[in-house]
C-alpha cells in the first residue's frame, strides 16, 4: 500500500477540484471561476493529498487580513476515516506556525459533525456563530479558533 503524499494543487488540477466541490457541496460549492481566480491571485495555499497517483483530498488556507484561515478542506467520501484530513490539518498548522500566526481560524457548518469532531480533536474552540453564513441553504457557521502561542507572546519571542 503506497503512502499518501502531500502536494501543491497545480493549475491543471483545478478542474478536478471544481468537480469535487460540486459533488461534495452542491449549491454551496466554490465555482471553477472562483477557484481559478483565487489560485492565481488570492495568495492562498492550495494543497492536496495524492494516493497511488490520484488526488483524493484538498485544502485551501492562508491569511485573510491578520488571521490565518482554513478556507476549505475536503476528502473524497471513499477515502475518509484514514487520517487524510489529519495530514492536511497538520500541514495547515505547520504552515501557520512557520508564518508566525498567533492563531488559526476556520468556519464550519453547525451541523457538520465529522468536521466539528476533527477540529475539536485539534483543540479548536468555539468563538461565535455566523447566522446564515452558508448560502443558498442559509446554514449557520460556527467560527472556531486555535491559539498557537500563549496570549501576548509575539512570533519573535
Ligand atoms: C470532515 C472530513 C474532512 C474528515 O476527513 P477524514 O479524512 O475522514 O478525517 P480523518 O480520517 O483524518 O479523521 C480525523 C479525526 O476527525 C474526526 N472525524 C472524522 N470523521 C468523523 C466522523 N464521520 N464522525 C466523527 N468524527 C470524525 C475523528 O476525531 C477522527 O479521528 P479518528 O479517526 O482517530 O477517530 C471529511 O469527512 C469530509 O471531507 N467531509 C465533507 C467536506 C467537509 O465537511 N469539509 C469540512 C468543511 S468545514
């Protein structure tokens, strides 16, 4: 069994990501245009997991203003519960630490039990609810934060 490998998503992979988004998130999916524009100009990190040559999971993260943010994370259904989200979360947090972020942020649908369990396992804590954040369904999002450094300590300390 070959080991999963973390890779950067290349421009040629963006159609795969857009198709995956549509299958996984339906009407809330990131569109191909949004993905392509953000990949080119947004300054976000587009990461993925390759398993036996196939892309099977992806994540997008980067700074939104001052805050280091997990903007997207998904594992294809047939590859879930094998630790692939953990690989991407470890990569996300490693990157946050390397860049000196004080904390890491994300939003998750309040009814997404798998993702909530994953983020809580990493120590993310509830900050607030954003009403009707996910459109067009109007599902609420929970904003979660993980402190990466003790309060008041700067990256240079
Ligand atoms: C949430 C998601 C990314 C998890 O991916 P995964 O590769 O299956 O997760 P992992 O195997 O790395 O699991 C890590 C931990 O997360 C938690 N977890 C993951 N799936 C879970 C589930 N269905 N139920 C309960 N806990 C779950 C567990 O704590 C798990 O650790 P364990 O396997 O040792 O118990 C995946 O279910 C997914 O892609 N869902 C659809 C897209 C999505 O909701 N993305 C998040 C948007 S905010």
